[in-house]
C-alpha cells in the first residue's frame, strides 16, 4: 500500500490506522457477526475462493470474496484496507487473512482461532461470503480518523445518557458503519438491561440505526 498522510499531507496515518484496528484490554473483542453468513444456502451454488478474513473495530470480523476486485484488476493482500458489503450498506475493514482456498482451510483457520472467533456451525459444502467492492482509496482512509473521533464522542454521549437513566451497564466502545447507516455501541452488564428508551434517545440524536451489543471479556459476546 502506498504511503498515506493526513489531510495536511505531512503526517503519516499508519499510527492512527493501526490504533483504530488494534484490540487491547480496553477494547473487548466482539466477534458477533463472524460466520453468520457461512450457512447452507439452498439456492446458492457458486463458490467464491479464496475467502478473505476482514477485521473491523472491536475485533469484529467477517468473511468476504474479492470477485469484484479481480474484475477491476485489483489484488487484495494482508494488511490492505478495503470497502466491503455490510449490513444494508458498506463498511471499511482491514484484511487479516487472504488465502483461505477451500472449506478445509476455512475450518482449520477457525480451529486455530477459537479464542477470538465465534464458533460457526459450517456443515455445508457451500458458503456465501460477502463482497469486497475494492481497495480503499486515500480519501476513504483519511476519513478514518474523523470517524474514530465521532465514535469517541458518541460513546461519551451514550454513557452520559446511561447515567441519567441509571441503567446498570457500561459502554466500552462505539462503532459507526462506514456509510454511517448504523451505529453500534458495545457494552458490559452483569444482567439483562432494558435499554429500549436509551435506543430511542440515541436515534433522535443520530438519526441512524442503533445497535447495542453486549460483550464479556471472558465469554463470547451476544448481539441483541
């Protein structure tokens, strides 16, 4: 990947980008969607190999194919930032594995990453990975910094509203989908929380789909 700089053109963005995707003890891994599209599709017959593993914020991953990139003459490699198919829109993620050539290798990859990946029940010989639309361009990547800043602000606002409503939960991270059509808040709680009014408050502010995801440092997270 070519060198990337901020909007002023003089500061490399590698540090900011790596920090955005880095998973630390303060950023609980949320493998909430990995593999949910790897299920039997009775009407789906075409196989897309190799399959690419793409990581997003909070350690969230999913599986993709690069047929669109190949048609454009683009080669996708580990470490590349890519624009991908997402929940009713598009997202930007980082390729962390670029060579799962068949179902056996996919199973092996999962068995070697049980500590960080949600268990997927893949009993079919067919899969339906999502699409990588193309490599992210420099202007796309430059927006990652402002996206992270907006997420930090949203996290603070959400936590303040939680205190106002005296809800027994703590926000640990926030993530905008790249196209801003979805805003996810990752939280910890020691019991089930009724946050319906909180979601209404947040929707009034952000005018986008609000998704709450419970995470646990010692267990697999569960989506609500």
